[in-house]
C-alpha cells in the first residue's frame, strides 16, 4: 500500500523525515535526482540519520560514522549492519512510500 509521506516541496536539502502508519520513522533522501527511503535512526545508539552526509550513494551517520547504502540500507563494508529500506516514489508533487513490504 502506498502511503503519502510529504511533497517534493518539503524536501529540505534533499531530506524529509516522516512517520509511517505503523509508527516507524522513515528518512527520504534525494540523491542524483532519485529518491530513497531508509529507517530514520541508526541502529547504533539510535542517532537521527537526517544530518548525515551522502558520499557516493552512501549515507553516513553523523554520530559515529556508520554507513548505509541508499539503495538497500546495507553497510558496504559490513554485511551484518543495515537499516530497513522501503520502495519510494513520486506521484506528481507527492512523495509516497510502499508500506506493505520493505525493500531491504
């Protein structure tokens, strides 16, 4: 099921945080004109990922530098570290997340 999380105009510096119907927070990141949806908190000490830098398609946690590939949420250097991802897209100016199943 597609759930609208915001609009393109709400992307501040290519980022948007939103709550999903199940209460989980999702971070929408725009990189290279493409949208990605990842869990909003780092699994290590639950730091908000919204302030992290994106380097070569990888989101870097601003607290301790843990890294998560935008396309699948996996740490490129450690297969045991990951965050949940969802399918995300645009419909006009609205941004939606597919809430029925996680992408990764």
